[in-house]
């Protein structure tokens, strides 16, 4: 597989070469946990890749759910994308200001909605600026664009499906949280959640898949990390994390590796850690 692939990851050079292509749409999907005390919209307004539109992960959600970042209904997603001028016939490139943190969540969301021509900018805004490319503070000119979407239910799992998969060992459940959170040694950043992990799950910290520059590691290294964690890559994989965001870093890596049977537990630990009737493990 080539380094730049319009359906997984593209380099800063690729984006620079295609920056003015009429069919390319760029989305800034920067997001942080509240403890970071950073405002991604404010940062976007001060500096973003030319032509980029801001994708608000906290807005494009299922507003009927009390859980954070739950995937939105199909109609809401299409409505929000129409207002961003993103639609049929567009090649979408998503980035974030952390390098490789929240952009994969939006990549996964597009795929969930049947939109496959979407990629993550490797290294995000940090690498874009480090490579000498410009940013701007001007808002883009946006024209509504129709989008035809169809939800792919195979890419998402709910708590009942995950509980069954855990009990019967029907799939590999892989947790993207840090080892300290996975083991229960560290408090969860969201108040009221128990500590630990889903029974029979394995831990692949999302940060281990990324270089210091914020780029995704080469495929052989990715495979070695999953295998070292005891993950059987020949089996279906369900990824999970704190609230369904960094789990998608794992999904992007799996897709990059050629693994096709993977899905995201959307409720993740924000849901599992909330309910006492769901079993947990600590180690």
C-alpha cells in the first residue's frame, strides 16, 4: 500500500498538491478532553489549513443520548455536512491539531454513513505547519452540497453486542485507553465511572500507534504492537476507549493493516463503566 491513500491516510505533501482541487474538502476535527482547557473552535479560527471547515465532534452527535459523542442519526449527519458544504463527489481530508487524536473518529463516522472517500491527514496541523505550509484565519466560503448517505451497521456495536462478544469470546475486544486506565490503576477523567476494563478485552494504547511527530507508524510496526498485546488479527475486532473517540485510531490502523472486520463500541467506557450490572476486570 502506498504511503498516501485517499481512503485511509494522506501526507501533508499530498494535501498540499491537492489543496485547490475542486473536489477536495478539508475538515478540522480538533477536540480535547475538558481537563486540557483548550478551545478547538477558537484555535481553528486563529489558524487552520486553507479552506478547512470546522467539524464539531460535540455537535455532530446523537442529542437524545446522555453519553458523549454517540454517533448521530443519519439525517442529522447529512444536515450538518450539507451546512459544511460537504457532499456527494467530494474527497474528504480530516485533521486535528494534536496530530492523530480525534480526526480518526470523523474518518470512522463518514465510513459509518457510507462515505468511503475520506482520509486522515498524517500528523495533522502540527506536521502541516512543521513542514512549512501556511495556515489562515479566514472563514471558508461554503455552499450547501447534497449528500447521499447510507448507514453501515457493521461498523458500530452497542452494549448488548459487546457484552455478548465478551462473554462468548466472539471477537477480540481491544481497548485504546492508557495502560493505567485499562488496569484500573488510574482514575477515569469522567466523574462517576468505575475503574477497570471489559472482561476478556486487551489493551492497545492509541498513543503507541503514533510517532512523536503525530504520524501513524508503518504497517509492520502496527501489526507488531497488536500482536504483542495478544490480539489475534485473524478474528473480528471491536475497539473501545473512553468515549468512542480514540478507539477510532485503532480502527484506522486496522484498516491501514488490511484488517476489514472491525467495529467501534460507541458507548465505550463512558457507558460500560457507568453500570454496576456490567462486569469489569482490573489487573
